[in-house]
C-alpha cells in the first residue's frame, strides 16, 4: 500500500490553535475561518500526551468553544469507536445531542457508515438507515 503525503499544517499554527482553545473563543473562530483543517489538529504536549482543541476546551470548561468546534466538524473520536463496536445506545445518545455529527468524518475522512460496515455493526447500521 502506497501512502500519499497530504499537505500538513504548520506546527506553530496547531500550537496556537490548541492553546487558544483553552480560553480564546474569538481567536478559535478566526483560525477556523482561515483554515478549517485546524479543527481536528492535535498538539504533542510531551510524553505521549496529545491534545486537540476539543480536548483543551473541554478540560477548561469552555463549552462555548467545544460546541463551536463540534459544529465545525471536530471529530468526536469516541463516536466512531462506538459505531465500530456496535454500541447503538451510545451512538443514539451522541447523535441525539449533536445531530450534525451524523455527517462527521472520522480518521482518513471516513464517514460513520464506513466504521459500522467494517465493524459489522448491524444494530448501528439499522439505526443509521432509519435516519435516512
């Protein structure tokens, strides 16, 4: 399998974005408008401690920033895992709270259905079909 390198984000931009997500809603919005790819970027804080802007806003109680990031397509990684594992109750709860996550893209841009199909998640597939 050949891996094609994609255009990567400037590490300084990622650092600024994740740090801003701790406290600066206006700057987060500006940076997303400049380059929406930052929404899912992560910062290596050292010792294997990777932090996304969503992580930063959550641990600082900045729900306004967290909700904005989700609306802008921030990946709810746990959702994709729950889909793959056929945890339909978790999937229903997340999609009920955040309906826009139905169209979210996971790792490599894969949609929820991809994770359900590869995980043979029959209950989740039936639920996703019921939403159409």
